[in-house]
C-alpha cells in the first residue's frame, strides 16, 4: 500500500499483494483476519487429531493404542489447543477482525498495529504451547491443584503459553471495544448495528475483564511450582479450591467468549436466508449483554461437588438457571424470524439451523447440570463431556462453519461448490451426533470423564462414539477440500451473492484495502428484508 | 501507547476521534491491570481473614521506614509526571524533558530501595514460600516491581522521543497515556503499602 496514493489504494483488492512478508507485516484488518483464520484452522486440525486419537484409544477397554499416561497427555493437549488456540480466539479474532470495520462502516480497527501485535502474541503463545509437547502435561486443560503442582510433566511451559496467548485475547478485545464505540459510520447508531457487532462487543468486554484473571491464576500456578508459594497447596496452609475459583472466574466467562460471536453469526445468517427482518432486535441485542453480565456470576457451578458451602451452591445454581432466560430469548427469536419466511436452505443456513438444534440440546442439558442434585449425580461424567461438546461444536463450531460458508465469497472473491458443501454438512451433522449423543447416555450410566479404562458394559456406546468421530472427520475433510477447491478454481463471486443488506456486502468481493471508497452514511437498520426493494 | 496514539495515519482518522480512542483504549488497559492485581488482592483478603495472627506477626519483620520512603518517592514521581503532562500541554518542551527525567529518577530510586529491602528479607531467611504472608508480599511487590520497570522503559522511550521534538501542545497523547500508566503504578503501591506494612 505504501507505493500507492490513497485514491489508488481504495481500488486495490486486499488480497492483491502477494508474498509472505507482505502478509505478516500487514496491518489491514482483513489480512490479519485471514492470518487468524489460517492459524486457528491449523490448530483445529491439530486438536482434532488429538481428539481422534483419544476416541480411538477409547474404542476398547484397556489399552487400544497408547498407554494411560500418553492418553492423559493427549486429552490435555486436545483440550488446551482447542480451548486456548482455536475456540477462544476463534470467531472473534477471525471473522470479528474481518467484519467489524466493514459492518460499522470504518476503514480499519481503531489500533491496526496493535491488532497485528495481537496475532504475533497468539503465535508466540501457540509456539510455547506446542513446545510443551517435549514433556507434555497430563493435568487436563483445567490444571487443577494440587495435582498440577505435583506432576512431573511440563505444566509451566504449557500454562505460560496460555498466559502469552491471553495477552492476544485482551488486546483484541480492547481494540474491538474502542473500534465499535468510536469508529461507527455516520448514522450507524447502536440500534442499527448488526447483531454480530453487539455479539462482538459483548465478547470483547468478557475478553478484557476476564482474561487478566486467568493470567494471574496461571502466574500463581507457575510461582507455586517454582517457589512453592503455597496459595493452592494444602500442605502449606493454602487452599486448592481457591485455584478452582480463580480458574473458573475466567473460564466460565470464556465459555461465552466462545459462544457469543457464534450467536452473532446466526443472527446474521437466519434473516438473510429467511428473507425476513430479525425478530425482536432489541431483545436480541440486550440478551447478548445480559448473558455476558450473568456469565461473571456463575463460575462456582463447576464446583458443586468440590466442597463449597451449601448456601453458595444454591445461589450459584440459581444464577446459572438465569442464563437460560436470555439464551432462550435468542433461540425463540431465531425461530420466530424463520416463521413464514422464505427459507432458502443454502449451506450457511444448514449450519445455522444445526446451531439452533444442537445448541438447544447443549443449552438444555446445561440446565440439568445447574440443578444441584442432578449435578452431584452426573458431575465429571460423560454427560458433562457431551453437554460441553454440544455447546462448543454444536454451537460455536457450527456458527464458525456457517460464517465460513456465508462470508467465503466476500473474503475470497470466489464461490465454492454448493452441492459438495451440503454433502459435507450432512456428514458433519450426522458424525457429530453419532459421536456425542451416546456420551449423554454413557454419562447417565456412570461413565466418568477422562478415564483411560472402563467397564465392558460401556463398550458398545464407546464404539459408536468413536465411529461417529470418523464420520465427523470425513465431513470436515470434505468441507475443507471443497473450500480449497473453490479458492483454486471456483467461479468469481458477485458482490452480494446471498442478497444481504449489511454494509460488508455493498463493497466489492474481495473488498479493497480501504474498504469503502467513501465512508457510507447509514439511514436504516440492517434487517429490512422482505420489503419491496 | 505509541500505537494507540499514532495509528491509522494511512486512514486519515479525525485527530479528535484518534485522541479519544487512544485514551479510551488506555483506560480499558488499566481495567485489565486492576483485574490482574485483583487476583492477588483477593488471595490477600482470603488468607488474611484465615490467618490474622500470621499476618500480624510476620508483617513486623518488614522494614516500615523504607516502605514509607518508597511511598513518598512514588507520590513525588506522580507529581512530576503530572507536571510533565501539564508542561507539554502548554507546549513547553524543556519542562517536559526535565519532569520526565525527574520521574524516571524517582522510579530508579524506588527500585534501588526495593533491591536493598528484598536483599534484607532474603538474609533474614524470608523467601517466597517461607509462609503465605511472605509469598503474598513477594508476589504483590514483585508484580508491582515488574510494572515499575515496564513504566520506566515507557518513560525512557518518551524522554528519547521528546528530544526529537515530536511532542507539542497539539500532539502529546503518548505522554498523557504514559502518565496514566505511571499513576496506576503509583496507585497500586499506595494500596500495597498499608496492606503489607501497616497492619494494625
């Protein structure tokens, strides 16, 4: 861009300049978005391979392919990579970066260089996390004390990697909050913002306010291992449950860092493919903020069986039930948006519908878990594993894939093969359910999570689950091949193939460096579908 | 800080919006710092409630006069920092350099005192891990010290830049943001001093 005048720069598509150096030094939010998209997808594959190995090991009781210690390190690595390198940065850093400036009518984020620095911090954290594989940790991604103090594996390197990646998350959140507050185009009032922007804003608040707490928790855990400071060590007068409080004070809001952007995406996709305005816009916007707010008050529901007081448990149980209200508002409003709409089942819409269906299951089983007596019974069983994956894959990953197919023409300027996309979707949807639905049943029958070995009576369901993981993997592979093929020899994408009304579709595909020739003036909200145009 | 102040030149963002954005970004960053320290303050609250006698007995081993002197030093440094910001807002470059230098000098004095103080604790056999109290003492003052060092590096960069004449009454956002950060460092110490040294 340096060699062109501004007027010229406006015309050049952001993908034009070639070469690795031009990519890793670019402060263009769209290029940084692609950098994130490639990096998080890489770690999705890495974490996914670890998951396939975990599932393969669980195919039979006793040893199938690896020993118990290796199994422990595998699920730890799977959890850490998927949580901290894929799903937490995930949609926010990739699609958030691409879409926020375009959707609000800005030329870039508020701090473009800080944005690039965030990506470097993410990569630095990722390298450290991968380096810990030399002596992989076996604590699970939750690092509970006192085991994480005593284990001989490399907890320090792994947690330090997460600490560094956390800075990336904080700076991205900070950047987005300032961008959304200060750089909206004229006329783009809060109540005209696309819901994805509201979702990104709520997410960014969580990133800024919760991430420092995991930072200090992990620093204290490292200090515990290096100096033996004793905060979390009962032998020195400390309290291991305190670590859990610290950890979940971040990691519960982090669950919403993962899911809120996906909810934003679904709110963009559903109106476009139903040709109807979003139902209950304000309720949708404020329910996002409500979820973000309540998420700070529910962390101890991860600890109902760990010796917290009965009164505290009852309060946290009640607060957890509260989350169901704004969440249900969202599910009802998406459904109501589709009601009597002109529904077009293109691949983004299929993923969006899968989101609603699977997230409803994930969310409702969360209500089971919020109930104290039920939780005591199924705590730390496969029921929790299934619940979490229904929310994280059924929710966030489905949202991510919906976004990937929806904005693919805009980001790449190419079209993918829609038929193959639908076949891949079918594999993913079926594979996911075959993998995780049996785990609900396993959990209610008493199969504990993270165990290497199990009683023979659990084997049929474990086999089913493992077979499901293969179907899911085939679907994801097919999807990836389809998108890569589209990139290489897909048709050229028009400006607005899906007929969306939001601002990012009103610029060329792929968008030019400076996004808009002239900053637009906004006169209406984004969801005026179904009117005569 | 520089990033926040100097970004987006290629994008021709309105300087007023740019200034507001930078300041808002800095305050958000301050919020994250408070939450980072918040974890330690929480741990302090919990363990002081759990072990009041331990906290009382062991805090007597801390060197109150050095702690008090350091408090005065940091408050003075906040004053010189504020004067530095006020100077450049009036376009007085020499005064900015003088006050930045004084702030840095105070910061270094703080670190020298801390070096002798910690050395003294180590000779007395008090380390992180000696007891929950001393673990908290070293973690809290240690994390604060890291912030002092980072603050000094930032101020040193500001001082170097101030010689290039890039700051004026019209453009001084980095100085102001650096000032906000330095005041935060000072403010945290003002809480640490009574909590650790002056337990009644």
